[in-house]
């Protein structure tokens, strides 16, 4: 692997090859113009005419058949225009004041987070992605070919929520809106002009590197990851008997009523809500992680009527479930609102 940067032309060639046609969008201040292209030469000439001013973006995914004018006339793509999802983009953007470019330190933090995600997905057999620099943050873009439908939308929702819980915090943001199929993305090789161009927060050129070959992610791997994060059921009871304790109830708690947020907050392990059912937490075993990455942690899922779920992606935590967290912290019973009645009511 030689990290030679991919030219804007080669990036656009891959976009046209996978999508048939693509939208080019140009922004100067409040003014946006849009055009559709399937002719690479005309597209590259158009980009060269526009690149000295403003910002350039392209669509990511494959549109339904539409008029392609090969000039800057046409309408912006929306989610309903997409027939095929051909890219899974991940975008790590440093948290900073709005409307300004990143500092070097902020960029470095985003790079670490992006690389940690790529490393994790490599362990799950995902191929090497496009590596991108937006100018202000870092990208990993995977090739895929999935119909743009409700099922794909749901898989992406699950994946982006799960990954945001693990990889985002108050230092680096993980953009969950890029899962929308009509999303546009920075055109690599063009300058990112965000806010004033200052020595501390300079305008930078975006760039990307595409691996050869740029393999598609198999559908089953996308499904596996989505199911993994969507999993709402928890594991059967393990041999570790939870300790009996608790001021709220006598005896053992019914863990389908465990207030996992209050419980983990009491142990200093709670971080923040990701969405209505997913929470970012610190892994109780984080000191044993062999490959820590920044300040990332683990995830718990709240499952009404069931045990909560727990997941930490670090190798040393493989196979650990909420039952292990219960055994480790010892006082989960105190945070249940009902006592365990016997049987296997949690499944
Ligand atoms: Zn862990």
C-alpha cells in the first residue's frame, strides 16, 4: 500500500463508474449551483472552472434514471432520487466553534478516531476503505451496493447510532446525517473554504486515497454490523450470580426493570445518550484494553421489557455481556424497580 493521493479526476471516475451519473454542487456564500454529469472530461473541466472559488461537493450514491446535462443546470439530489447506495461514508469532524476551519490539534484528534474505526472494521473483515481528509476532519468511505430502501435505511440507522456511541464524544463528532442517501460530500482535491482563512484555522485542500482494488463491503458484513448494534435481547443468565443487595427492592432484582442509566451514573461510568435507546458508557474493563483509542468507550442498549444490552468492541472484552457488568459492579439489584419473580422472564 503506497499512500499516493488519488487525483480529483480518478475519484470522479470511480464515482461515475459506480453511479452512472453524479451531481456536482458549487457553493459561494449563500449561492448554490448544481449540475449532473456522466461525461468525465466535461465534469473535470467544469470542476477546474469552479475550483478557485467557494466549495465543491458531489453526490455519493447512484441516482434513479434522470436527465443529465453535463453542465451546471439541474436540481439537487434528494433522498428519494437515489436508487442504489454505493457508498458508506464515515465522517469524523472535530468539535469546534461553528463556521470555522479546524486547528492542527483538532485534526489530529479526528484522525485518531477515524483510524480506530477503520481498524475495528478490519477486524470484522471489512475491506480497506477510501481514506479522506475533508480539510477539517477525516473520512473513511466504504464501497457497497445496496438498494436504497427502508431496509437499508434501517441498517444504516443502527450502524451510525452504534458507532457514534463508541467513537464520538465532546472532542470529535461523528456525523450521523451522512447516512442519508441524498447526502453530498466534499469533492476531494478541492479546497475547503470554511470561515476566515487564518494561520491557526487555515483553509486546507481536501484529499483522498483510494486503495487498489477498492473492494466492496459484502452485504452480509453490513447486516452483521447493523444487527450487532440493533441487538436488543440480552444473553441468558450466566453462572455469575448477581450479588443480592439493594435499598429499593428486597432480594434479587428483575433486570428487565434495571435503570441502567442511574446505575452506571452511580458508578461514574455513564457518558451520554446517543438516542432514545442507546447510551454511551465507559467500559468497566477499560484499563485492560490493549488498544485503547482516545476517550472512547462502550455502549448499553435499553430494551423495554428485556434486559439491557452491553457491548464493548475491544478484544479483551469480547463476549462480555450485561451479565458480566452486573457481576462486576455488584449492586444492580438496587437499581431495579421490581424483584425477580423466578423463571426466565427476561427472554
Ligand atoms: Zn471493554
